[in-house]
C-alpha cells in the first residue's frame, strides 16, 4: 500500500489528488460535486484514478458537508437543555443586529424557543456548585425533546467551564434515555468562559452531528466495500487532520475544512519555491477564499461567524471568503450597478455555457466568451463542449443591454467587477492588517484562480505570483500534506500574581497526554511530535486578549511548570508587538490556556512533480484569439504540463491543463521552476 489520496469537495467540483509514494508519481482528477449527497462525487473522483482501494494507505478528506448544512440551515432538528433563566442566550447573542444601521432585523436561532428547555442547577464562576442539577428534571426534558422529534441534544449549563460536574451528571442522565449518540455538552466541546460563544459552538455541534456523522459513515462503509483498509482522516478548520471518530463527535471542527487544506498546501508549495510570505486566492465555482501566510506561518483565529448569529469558537485558519467564484452570477441592480454574486450557479445548473438550464451569466461565462477558456476542453470531464453562443447571449441580455454595452464590453465589465472584489479581499487580509503586499507573492489556485493572476498583480501591486503545478486540486493536495492535530482549551481566569503555576503545568500535562494518546492510536506515520502552548491574556479591565506563546521545558513527556516571570515577560512581548506599547502598572490576567498537540506527517518532495524532458516548442499546441482590455490578441496556447523546467513564456499566453487554465496577461512572463510551479511576474524592462 503506497498511495495517499486527498479529496476536497467544493461547491461545484470534487477534486482528487493521488500520490504514489513508491514511484514518486502524482495523479489528479476533477469531477462535478453531487448534490444533495456529496458521497457520489467523492467516490467517483477516487474511482477515476484508483481502481483498487487496497493500494491506498490513507484517504484524507476536506469536506464542506458541515459548512453547507450551516449556511443552508439544513442541520438536524435539535433541542437544548440549559440552566434556568438562560434559554434565550442563543437568541440574544451579543445584542448585535444583522444590519448595523437598521432598526429592524430578523434572526432565527437554529433551536426555536419551545425546544430550549430549562432545568434547576447553578454553578458559580469560581466553580462552586450552588444548586446541584435536578436529574429528574433533566430526564423529563430529554424525554420531551424526544417526543418533539429531536435527533440531537445540546446540554448548556452556566459556568460549566469552571466546574463541569453538573453537566457530566446531566449528560449521563440524557444518554440513559437518548436513542442515539448525538449528545453534546459545552464542557466537552468548549470549556471556555463567555456563555454565548460556548452555547453557540455546542449547539452548532449538535446541529451538525447527525448530518456529518451520517455522511462520513456512508463514505467509510463505501471505502470498506471497495477494499480500503487504511486510515480515513478528516481535515479540520485549523489545518490539521483528525480521525473519523473524532470528526463525528466534534463535527463543528470541520467548518471551512476544504479551504483550510488549500492554505496548508499553499504554505508547503511556497516554502519549496523559496517564498515565506504568500497571499493565497482559492477561486472555486462558488467563492473566492483568501488567506495570508507570513514568515511561513498561516494565521489562526480562535473563532468565526459562519453566518449572522452562528458563531463557532474553535481554532481555524483565518480565511476571508467572498461570493466571487467562477459560478457567481452577474446581475444589474435597480440603480444600474453591475454586481457579482453572492448567488452562484454551483455545479447544477452551472454557468450558462454548461447548457444545463441556467440563463444568467457568470464569471466563467465571461471568461469563455473572451476566449480565455477553451470551449472544447472544459474541466471536470462532464461536458464535451461549452456553449459559447448561449453564454454570449446571456451576457448581452442580462448585462450588455441594461448598461448600453456590447457583449464583449459587458464580459470585460463582469471580469473587472469580479477582479475588483477579489482585490478588495486581498487588501483586507494584507494592507488593512499592516502587511505590505509588495513583500508577498500571490498564489492563485482552485479551478478559476489562475485566470485572474495578472489582474491581482495589477490591482493590488503584488510583485509576482506562484501558480502551483496542479492549482485546480491544491486543496486536495493539502489533505495529503496536513499534519494530525488536536487542540485543547481551558479557561484559567486568574491574575498572574495569583496564578498557581503547578496547577497550570498539570493542566498542560493533561492536554499533552490526551493529545499524544490520539497520535499513538493513529495508524499514521509521524516525523515528529510537537506541542504548542499559548495563553490568552489581557490587562485587567480589558475585554480583548492577545495570544501569548508559552515556552515550557518538557522532559520525557513531562511538563515543567513555567514561572510567573516567564509568563509576564511573554505577555509584555506579545502585547507590545500587537499594540506598540505597554500599560504602566497594569495588572495582567490569564484568561485561557490553549494547547495543540501536533503529529508532523511526512511531506513529499515537490520536485517529484516537476516535468522531465520536453521543450518549449513541442509544448505549443496552437493559437486563438483572446480579448484583453479593449482589443483581441492572437495568443499562443501551451500544454502547461509539457513545459520543461526553466521554460519562459511571454504574455499574452494561455497554459492549459486538465484541472485549470493559466492566463499570462500581456506584459507578464511565466517561468517554470524546479518544482513544476509557474512563477508569473512583469517582464523585465
């Protein structure tokens, strides 16, 4: 068994990356995502490249099943059992509004009020139990929720992060009568201060459990039937991977799973190409996802909002998403302004050019009519030819006629607006956070990202771009590369002057032992095992915290207690780096401990993906007329995978391959590096 399989399911396409470790060969596939059950596209994609699953040692999956269920509100019917007086926390949130400046705004929590039941119990913020949980009331509440038809339940008690005893007793009582395993409690999902974030994350976990666990179990069964007896892993939002058992227990950790895998792959590709600073742009059929990697490290955020009022607090790679994918629909509003998205044609019916019933133009349709996409070789393997005439008609009717533009001008306008929105997302993660984009390279991937490389270099002022060898399946490659990771959090809520460092070390040790136990139980091979420890800290009176790396000595797996001086010095360094100054005489408070236990999986050498032999002349397959700006150019077309290392292609040019199309704009030059990446930069004067 030598094959490692990565599968990323997107809104439009399902991407597969297969690495044969014994022979150093990689194969890719891209097939349409199947709806409503994504398992069909998953298995179809693997079957295109692997006929005998017994040859595979591991299958790693980046899934959008959980994300889609949240966005479309198609999770399970669930109930909540909570402390008396707290049934409305999920609805009150942080007293925010969907529209900041409006006086009205509707919000419907995923659990209606009649399924949020209260029981007598009370734990104080210091962990003291004032009222022991009424187990008879818990039993009655559970039975009521079963009668309501709930398939999952969340137990949300006040201050359970400080002392989980009442929740533990309640969860035992619920499991005694609950008809399945879908029972979540906040002290297991997020033992962290702040009621709303803890309640929201736990409720969303319960909301996803039946959907995600059912989906993963179907895949697991299908893989077994196909002869697979290796390890099946799932990508987490933090860029690490976990086993399916963990994913079924904590499905909320799979939100933004696929995009996170893409960022992990981008970091590895960039480092191999000699770049430590890179801005990624993952353009699929539905969205454009942007992330920033600085000094070789991707940014992690402790929480995100999947939609208004749906807050998930779990470590995840910071990804900014906008509705500007290839399938995003172009439309003119009542004021005569051209808009792109957020509505997408998805995989079904897809862009107008797909000929599957859609008559509203998309970004892909604009690229088709301008000659940038070859209509005779569409990606995905589902269609023989794209309908250029239908795409042109849709652009003319829905955009051109409304704005007084010719069809060609309307198509260029669609791309101009789309590019502007994408450039805005890049500025958001770079300039607005204090990073100079000139110090970064841009890495476009996804099925459509490499079509917009030149526009991003021009709009944002980035110096060059790195187009991966297989940009259309970069997220699937990231699945193969990602490390195994287990994250833990526990609220401390103590002044540094009163901190019990021995107790802190004991808590870190518990996290480390639990994390290492997961790694030991895994069948994966690890090059090393690392522990990352951070403290959320702030001055007394502040709400927002800074992340403080904590370096502790470990001897044969045992954690040495850090000193108070070490903790305060680390806080001063982190706070000054964030805000530029320290507060005089400010008391420091430790809010949360965060521990990550990471098993570093072997990384394959990207040089194995580089082309061997060939020459520039033989890679040239012909020419066609392509529109740039305000004129048509006769443009050379190259088979990108046949371009040799060191080959230089001057724009305008198009590089074609099965999973994407790479556009080299006029004034740019593309060069193949020794890993098979294409580096695109302005021509030298």
